C-alpha cells in the first residue's frame, strides 16, 4: 500500500499575506514544512499539493529545490487536488500536512500511516485536546475517490463532513495516549502575525534549521516559558 504525505499549500492568504514564503532562520515556512515531512520514516513519498495558478509557481520551485514531488490542481477543491495527486503517483493512503502547520509531528504522522494500514480506517482525525497543528488527517485513497463521486460542491475546504457525516466510511481518531501531545492552550498553526512570532521564538531557541525537533522536546520548553504560548493564545 503505497503511502505519502500530502502537503496542502497555496501562496496567498488574506490574514497573513504570503505566509508560505515568510522566512524563518533564512528559509521560507513552506520549506520548513517540507523538511519536517521528510523526517517521517514510514512513508514512500512527500507530495506538495498546490494550485495551477502562476502565483503558486514559487511553491513549486521550493518543492523542486527540496527534491520532493508536487501536484498542481484545483484552487478551491482540496479533495479533487488530493485525488489528482493520489492517482498521478499511485498513492493508496496518505496523511496530510497543511502549509500552516510548521511543527506537525513526525511521530504522530507515522502513527497515522500505521493506523491506516493496520486498522483499516478510511479517515483518521486528531483526537480532542491534541495540540492544535500537531496532526491533521489520515485518508485512504479509495474513500477519497468515493467522496469525490458524491460531493455536491467544488468548495471543499471543510472537507471532513463528507467522511464523517455520510455514514459510508470507517472513521477513527488517531490512537495517541501520551499526554505530552495534549494541551489545548498551545496553538501550532500559522494564520496570524502572532503565530509567526510564536514559531519564530521556537525555531530560534532550538536552532531548527532542519525542522527536526520533535514536539516531545518543544512542549516542555513551552511549559517552562508560558510567555511564548501567550504570543498567540487568543
């Protein structure tokens, strides 16, 4: 069962313009996301899923620089974009990373891939209370193909309803018990300038030039320095 990490990213953002290209330790944030995806051990490939628009050419150039695959598809239809990537590269299951989630944890993504392969789940989401941005979704391509055949809109930003609310799929939460991954006060996603300040403080402290510092190491530091958590706590 060929597996992948799909990194979903676009260049534009109304709340934080060009956030995918903002530099941290001299590298664009999307490059940091790609580097983190490449740490995951039990996947066959990393694929950047972006759009066909010229504005996203910069994303493609960074993917090429990092020597990972990329797929260019629909702007609004995230599901169709994922399906196109899955078909092009013969992917049978995948975990997703948003370009916003600079510290999405490799250990949790490895667990997600394992759960898709062994437990037979079609769709895996983060359990309640997991650190925001630590894990997104795990999806079987067969289930995605089914969803794409029944969905009634091309605006699929809120795509989970098609898996969770139709009763057609085996839906589960990621099986993670270690309390280090649970803290509803920590926000690890990039939407606002305060989020960028939060990430910058972490990357600079750990000198995360390869973005391979695990959440297991980051969380104790944040607990010891609550002022960093407060940067984007609102």
